[in-house]
C-alpha cells in the first residue's frame, strides 16, 4: 500500500504501477477524498511533487511510501512569517528573498525544534537521562500571554500520541512548502538559492528526526 497522510487521517491506496503518472495518482486521491485536484499539494521525502506528467518512479514511490497531502480540510496552518510588504510594481529581490528564508528558518528553530526535542525525549521513555542530541541550539522560550501550551511546555511523563506526531509533522511539512514557494525559476540568485537549499535540508533533518523517534518508540 501507499499511505497518504491528510491532516489527522491516513488514506491507503494499492501501489500503482511505477509507470503511472503523478497526475493519475492525484486524480485518484482527489476522487476518493472529494477534492478538486488543484486544491492540494503532494509531498514525499520533504519535496513537493510538481510534475503531473512524470511517472511515480521519478519520485521514488514504492511499497509503504508515505505521501503527505497538504490542503483540503487539514488543521489550521501556522501563519507564514510576514515579509516586508512590497509595492506591486517592485519585483522581488534576492536580499528580500534571503530575509524571508532566514525568517522562516528562525521560526522553525524557535517554535518547532523545542517541541521536536521534547517529543524525541518522550519517545525515549522515562528512563532516558537526556534528550537525543540536537543539531540545533534552541533558544530559551519565555511564556507568552495567551499562548497555548506547546508539547515542550510540559514534562514528557508519558509516550506521545499519534496526534502529537501528526501535528508536528504537518507543521514541518508546511514550512518546507513555504521554502519551496520561494524558488523563483529563472532568477540568477546564487546566494538565495544556496540558503534556500540549506534551509530545506535543515527543516527536513528535523522532520526525519521526528519520524525516526516515532518509528523507534
């Protein structure tokens, strides 16, 4: 089976022939979920699958692959960091794009990485002496008035649930989508391209650590 994560739901589809196009799989998912085919994006291994004419083999889809469906009735998305508003007659600049990339990465480091750290520690169990070493140094957070408690706000005294995993996974996938949207075809911006790729790798590594902890619990 191929597993399609849609918010808190998981849809299961028989593995189609690898020569099947992405567009055919998208149409099958749209029909099953009663969604317009253009209303959602499909993500596999941290990358958005864009070319509907490409075969599934081009995206390394195989038995037990998990595809994330972003769109439809998924839970409320975390708002993207607000870039400085620009005038309609001003084209995007490399420096502005770099600033947006850095803002997105800072948001992940400060709001999601601490929760992933706590999630990994909880998956290790109550006998764990210390959390799994993190690639990132998360800043110390201070309580914000009106802010709902995050997963890391409480001591992980019990195993996390599938809802905890799905929620964090979805937020990280949304971050990857926002970074992917910053790619401007034809723009010769080597610094912005390099920083976007580095940011994607960093966010993807956080997602991998989350999934590995959940799989090994």
